[in-house]
C-alpha cells in the first residue's frame, strides 16, 4: 500500500440501511485509515507465518480469543458507529475469523448461510458480519460472492460437496436453490469492507491466482439475542461492546481485554 491516505467513511445513509435490509448485503468504503489497516495487515502476516504446518490460513477462527490486539479493530468506535445503524446501540461481539486464501491453492468456500451453522446457539439468530479486505479481493483471487435477497428465505437444502480437499466446508446449499441471476461478486480494494446478514447465502471460488486474498470477518449481534453457548459451546466467548444487555441477564459476557 503506497501513496497518501484514503477517505475514511463513518456515515451510513438511510438508503444504505434500506439496501442492506432488502438485499442482505452492502458494499462499503474504508472504516479504518490506511495506517490502521497497515498495522493490522502486518500483524496478520505475522499470525499466518507462525501457523503450525498442519493448519491452513483459511482456518483462523476466533483469533481474538488469544490475541487482544485485534480488539483495536473489533471494538473500534468507528466500527461500532456503523454497526449501530443496522442493529442498534446495544452491540455484542459474537465472533471473528480470518480467511486467508494463499496464492495458487486457496480453498473455495461453498455456498452457505452462517446462521445454519450456528443453529440453536443464538435465539433469535440475528447477526451482521463485517468483511474487511486485508488484501485486495477480486474475482481473480476468489472474492466473496452473495445471492442477493437470499436472507429472506431460510429453509434451504444442503448437500455434501464433491471434493472435500478443495473446499473449506464440506456441505453446501443445493444448486437448485441458487439463482445465478442473483449472484453478486463483492470486489473490494484493500481496506474496504462489506456487510452481510446471517442468512444471506454466500461463498467464494478458489484462489488460483498469484496473489493472496485475506479477509477478516467481524461478527456482531444486538444485545437482545440470547446466547446459549454456556451449555452448547462453553469455550466460546462473547463481549458486550456498547450499550446494555437486553436479555434480562441471560448472557454471560467475557470482560474486554485491557491495555
């Protein structure tokens, strides 16, 4: 990344909120400055370099549990200001995940809905994901794709993928439930982001190019959502980032790291 800084965007218009609610996704600009993004990218490069040999860089799930540095981004006031426009002021960090597709053999991500994987863990299942482009994300290196409007129809059929070794997940939405005319490629420049609903069908093609494609998924939910993880997945942590708990005390929040 060279040259001057880019313009940081913090305002979300009513039209953008309406678009997100209608289509289940929204492309956005830069929430972080170029300097902030550079520091994140340098940090992620180090994380990837230190991965065990048997762990692929697409599998860096919940890295913030052991990496407090990431809360500089996950809980950044500009991020929370944007997220508030979609889910209100009481904001919980549900999860995060780096999916880094290395050049040449980056895995495909089959068509899926995040909410299906989370199942009964959340009541109701209401999550918004911010997908941050650590690298430039293009069709040529396997950018994310969505099925516009698919979040409105939640009862989807799934089937096993043909080749497990080439896919990050082993199940995908049945092809008959995919409308090719509704596919949108969400290309991003470095540091830009997009958002998608927890039930929006999305996926991505493999990265066979000579350029890495790394993205950071930052997942948030309103504090009205009850998290059942103390029973179903006790190793998972959630964090109240702003506002107040609205579940009547049902949720157990992990304190934010300090320092």
